[in-house]
C-alpha cells in the first residue's frame, strides 16, 4: 500500500513537470510568433542614399529641373506647326458674313522671331542652371546627412559615458551618505556629491534631448517612418573621413554647384533681356496653311461664284515689323534689371565662397 502511494505521488509530480514544460513551450511559441519589436537600424552609407532619394529638397530640385526642361521644349515647339481642326453645321438666311465650311484644318508655325530665339537660348541655360542647382542641393543634403549621422553617433557615445558616470556618482553619494551618518564626513561633502550627481543627470537629460532632435532630423532626411532609427556605429568609416572631405575642397576651391547655377541663371536672364530689347524693328515671320470644305447647305454658291469647287486652300507667309510697343519696352527694361541683379548675385556668391575657402585653409586639420 505504501509503495502504491509513492508510485502515485511520482506520477503526479511527473504530470506537473510535463504541464509546466507545456506552458513554457506555449509561451515561447507565442513570443516567437509576435512581430519583432526591435528598432530598425540604418548604416552610414544607407542613410546617405536614403537622404538623397527621399529628401523633400532634392525632390523639389528635381521638379524644378523637369519644369525647366519642359519650358525649353515649349519654347522650341513654337517653330513646329500647330495643327488644329474645326467642324460645324448650321442654317443661315441671306448672304453669309463668312464663308460657311463643313470642316476646316489649319496649321501655323513661327518661322523667325528674334526674341523667341533669345528665349530658347535662355531656356537652355535655364536647364543647365536647374541641373547645377539640383547637384548643389544633393551635395548639401549629403553633407547634412553625414553631419547628422556623426553627431548622433557622438551623442550616443556621450549618453553611454554620462550614464556610467551617473551610476558612479550615485554610488559616491551613497558612500558619502554612509560616511556622513557614521561621522566621518561633513554635510558639505555630501552636498558636493549630490550636486555632482545632479549636474551629470542634467547633462544626461540634455544629451537625450539632442538624440531625440537628431533622430527626428535624420528621419526627415531619410524619409523613414519607424518609431526610431538607430545608427550603426560600425558602419562609419573612422579612418580618414575628415581628411577625404577636406581633400575634395583642397585644390584652389573651385566654384560650387550653387555658384555655377547662379552664373548660368544670370546668362539666361541676359539672353532673355537681349531678345526683349530687340523686339521692335525686328521682323517676325509666321507660316500658315489652311484647308476647308465649303458647306453646300447654306446657299453659298448663290452669293459666291464657286464654279462647282467646294474646296478651299490657302498657303502663306506673314511678315510683321513691330514699330512701337511701350509694354515691350518696359518689359525689356525689367529684364535688363533682372539680368544685372543676377550678375551681381554671382559676384556676391564668389566672394562668400572665397571667404569660406580661406577659413577652411586656416583650419589646423587642413592637409598641407
């Protein structure tokens, strides 16, 4: 009987163990099936690529480049015939004021116009300026992402250091508190220890705020929408990063893309102002072809001698010489002022670039 009781107890203990193992396995399966809660991490190069791809500033610059290209195509298309057609039927009584037609097909194009040629040259320079502006903005976004990534890495290092220092400071406060209670330290030393701990805590809080700000800025640059984008410190090229960036600017500080874009924009405005200034006394030549089918339902043959021919065709070239246009003259003066302003802006940008180059060469870490 005693043996049977022991055997029964063993079986109950074994059953409890099996039930415990089943519960653990069930919890492990549930946890493993849950979505990952780890934060996404982006490497140094990935952050730069995402910034160049998703930055709103880069997208706006790309839209400006597309708009400049479309504007140039619009200016060129003025010399390509524009074909249009119209059709309509209606009753009339008496002689018609215009020859009624069943349908009409016409084509018009510009053959020569000096202001239009100047606008086309300005449009080409505008496309060049937009491309250079896009290049400059991409470089600015790339630099911004690099600085933000490195600053965030530095902030994380400061946070880790301050966290360790704060732990040691709390231990020091605890030790000084015990020595004060035992009579080995005075109250002043205890207050000093507490003040040091509070100062470290304040610095730690400031670094955490800076991490939050930099993370939000990096999120805006890369276009990621995760709760947090943590950096990968191992992906940062630690050796020669600053020296490589400086060597790119070392040879004589060439014009930046922004300066080249401003120069191209100034040339475009100069070409446009030249065309506007020569609007008067310059011939404008246009070409036109028109074909129509005269309507036989409006008794046109009663009033017009058609001789049974209901087809009409007209081909011609129109010459126009503008003698006086005060509005165009005012527009020309406005264009000249804009061109002059753009040229002065290029001079100002080059002056600012020279100052920045001089400051860069005076840096102690600049390669000799």
